[in-house]
């Protein structure tokens, strides 16, 4: 599924095509995503101008100035298999192309085979957009200046979950999905089954260093991809060429040549080196 780097790459990809542009119309071919798209949103966004784009966790945020004077934020989550593409207006929709935002010269098209994504709306008259019910429980951003070793040490003291599972929860830091959790724990030399509350201060400092560095590197390389992710131009990311452990079960560790181990945690595959991550 698209993780934080893929979402950020998508945001950067669509931004030049939507910021400062006016939505002529919104077309919904399949309203039933993870949560049903509000029918009123089609009328609401007619002739709305997109002022800027942002990201919170794995949610894309499009700040809109509507024709009726309302200002709000369009929240888009790519779910397990979603993607956004910028296409010409004469390109016919294909199977699983569920939503279009049509501009004068091009269309922003939402594609989602599994329909686990979401298209939501937050009226800024209701307060800060990050207080939306789907956002307010999210942890700190990994690029936030407050995200350091001391913060990680403090928030993990009461967490008995395995550190890999805790990273996936998004409750104290967002964006460290399944791929990057395995990778960052390898870089830090931390066993994925170690309880979060047992992390040492030194290990917390390593996590604070490697998490943002790894995610930044993935963003710079265009995001990771399994089979579902494409960026706004329809091209795949290629960070997967740099994997140290993820999806490398039984292959030799890049450091010590020990075969990489695969286990399942919280119904997700975890990869690690039993020698380097004791």
C-alpha cells in the first residue's frame, strides 16, 4: 500500500497541476469507498479553487475556496491500492477510476481497485483541519523538530507492544508503514519483537535519526512501490531497489550474510536479520 513517501511524492506530483486552479466539476462514478463520498460534495466543489496542497500522515489535503464563499479542505486517502493521476480531459476513465476533478485543461483522477481509500471534506468553519476525526488521533510527523530521541523514549515507556507493531500504529509517529518499519529497525539494529517500553535511550536516538532520514531518502527516490502504487505521471517509484531486509526472506544479509528471517506480526510480514538485530 502507499506509505508516507508515496503519498508525499503524489502530493508533489499533483501540486503544479492543481494549485491555483479551479475545479470545473467533480465526477463520482463510485461513491462507496472506505467511507461513502458525501453527495453534496459534488455541488460544493463546483468552481472551487484549490489554493494549496499539504499532507498529514497518509492523508493528502487540498485547501479549497468554494464559489459560495466556504473554505474547506478536501482530504484524500489512497488506502491499500489507490493512486492519483493527472490526465488529459479526453482520456476515457478505465475500470476502478472512481472520481475525477475536472479542470479547464486536465483532470485529476482517483483510481482505487480495492476501494479502501477515502475522499472526505472538512469545513474550516468547524475549526482546524487537523482536528478532523480521521486526523486528530495521529502521532507526530517524523520531520517535526520535536521528533527526537527524548520524545521517543518518553512516549514508549508505557507501550508493551513489540516495537515493529507500535511503529505501525501511527499513534506516536506517522508514516512508518510496514516496509519502512522493517528497514529502519534493521538500520538501528533493533529486533522487531522487542517491546517498545524496553528501548534504550541510545536506541531511541537511533530511531529519531534513521526514521526521517529513511523516509526523506525514499521521497527523493520517488517513493516505493509493490504493484499498486503509481505517481501522478503514471510512473512507479523505485526505492524498493534499496531494500536491505524487506521482502528478502532467506537471502543473505547485506552486512553479515546471515539469511534474512520473515515472521508475521499483527498480520503483517516482518523481515529482519537475526544476527544484526539480536
